C-alpha cells in the first residue's frame, strides 16, 4: 500500500493540512515543524500524489511540447534542449506530434489543458484558423511558439532567423556561380519554410537573376525524394538545389543517386537545420545551422518566465541567428555538370579539410557542428 498524507500526519503528530503546507513550503508552518514533517515523509518514503496536488495548487509541473513530427531530427534536438531546461526547473515534458494537422493539434491542446499542464511549447500552428488561434489565446495558459512571430504576434515565440538563412543559402549558391537553381520545400502554409523561401528568392532578385523554380510538397525525406524527382527531370537545367530543411535534402540526395546525378559534381545541394546526421551523409551536407538545442531551451525558459508572472501576458519574441556550415555537397558551377571525376573523388573521399564559411568561421568538414549543448549530460 502506498504511504498517504494521513500516514505522514499520524507519524508526525500533526494534522494533514500542516503536512501539506510543510511539504508544499507554504505559509503557517514554522521551520522546526517543517523539518520534522520532511524527515518523517522521507523516512516513510512518501511520494506526493502529483495529480491530487495539482488539483489543489493548480500546478502539475508538466509542460506540453507539440511538434509537427519528432521523426524530423531537428525536433529531437529541440526537444532535448527543452527537456533539459524543464527538468532543471522541476517540470516534466509531454510530447505530442501534430503532423501539421489543425484538428490533431487542437485535440492535443484540449487534452493537455485537461491534464492541467502549466504551459505549452508549440510548433506548427501554421494550419490553424483565426478562430482556433483565438481558442488557444482564450484558454489563458502560457504558450510559446516555435513559429514565425509576425503572424501570431500575440503569442510569444522563439525561432531561428529563417529569412536570413534562406538569403545566406541563395547568396552562397550564387557566389558559387549557380544561376539555374531549384528550391524544394514544405507546404505553403508552413511559416518557417515560407520565410526561408522568401529569403532565398530575395537573394536572386537582389542580384538580378532569374527566380528559382519552387516545388512545394511534404517537408520530409519522402517529400524531398518526390519533389526532387519532379525537379530533376531528364531535361533538367538546374545545377543546384536549396532544400527547405535537411530531411528534404536527404530525400533529394536519394533521388540524385537513383538518377545517376553526382553530388556535388553534377548537382549542388544545400539544406537547412544542420541536424547531427547531416555530417555523415555522402557527401556531408552543406547546410544552414539553426541552434536547435538553444531554441528548445529558450522556449522553456520563456514559458517558465510567463508562468512565474501569473496573469501577465506580454508577448516576447526571440529570433536566433543562423549560420552557414560549409561541407562537401556544393561546388563551384564551373567545376559542375559532368566535370572531372578525379577531382570529385579527391574532394569527397580526401582527408577532412578546414574551410572558411561565409560568416568567417572555420568549419571542419565532417566534424560535429551541431552546437553540442554546453550543459547537456
Ligand atoms: O517543421 C519542420 C521544420 O521547421 C524543421 O525542419 C525546422 O527547420 C523547423 O524550423
């Protein structure tokens, strides 16, 4: 039989309400009694019934994390940053996958509220109607979004600088001499991906170059494979692809392999996210790094802040800088398109080489560059 609060009260010689106040560290219990009750509770191995306690205090020390799909390694890294920050603050995390479906997301929202979570971090509100957003707002629970802030201004948000990242990717390919370029991305309604596309197209526009073709699909490995199949037809002219995230880039590499298109000899590919496995693909993927762990950690810290200021709903918006990670999946256009195989072999199979990225930082191709968390275990 589990030890109850009544057992602790009997053993301590005080009533249950004093035990409760002692264990919850609230008013009206002197230090001596509190210490005595704590000792008895520890000796009896008493565990608080979190649910019952939550009903009384209104707090269950639980946070909901709603992502679009945890199979995207981006979210695994975000979730890790979030979980570490929540754990440090004594909160548990409940993970939900919305699959970018509004009903599924709202269903999870309702069930997280029913579980009396203290706050929710959410990705993928892209598909929600205004009425649904109003519903989230009306619930009054602290919410931090991992989506672009401009659309959902009243909710707090933290995200990587998608616009800037898209522009960096565009200028990088242009600097390598690519002018016939394609972009594969996710659904049009996905705010973060839409901003990446916008930044990317802006780079071409600003430099007076033709607008790259954009293919919308699922932002998954399978989606990247399918979109690349559409883009890389038999009379393809393009020499480079910007994939809206790394898993799309992996799907694109798969298509290239099946079609006998050599990366980067015939086709340069750049991704977005810098997930950990992007360094072990063949060739290692050039990509735009988002500080994923930091994003997850910041989202929880912002949420805890909101929770601590009960009732205050001033929104906070953080946009975190991104940077180019230059590896071996892109190459200068003059060397592309059916060029020298020997040089290609040398570059892809050769020793790890230090390269200077556009932002001036040196990256070691093939090494771990995924912002390992300073405080992760
Ligand atoms: O929704 C998935 C994508 O959006 C991720 O790959 C990541 O880039 C995020 O911002």
